[in-house]
C-alpha cells in the first residue's frame, strides 16, 4: 500500500505503527494523531501550506 516505487510520497496516520510488523512498506510520513484525528492533522497541514502559496 505504501510502496515507494509506486507512491514516493505517502502519509499514514499514527495507528499504522501498530501494524508495521505486518506491512511490506511503511509510509514516508506519519501523523502524530491516529484515525480521524490523524487525517484531520494532515488536512490542516495541507490547507496551511496552500494558504502560504497564495
């Protein structure tokens, strides 16, 4: 799922760490928060970057 050859930039939420021993590839970046809060963290970071580019 996070194969760097296919997805060189990947993000996982923090609870992915609980499954890292079962995964072939880990995400390049990881949020501090888990589940929905992790997605919210990522979305807020992306939106903040978009505002800076204007």
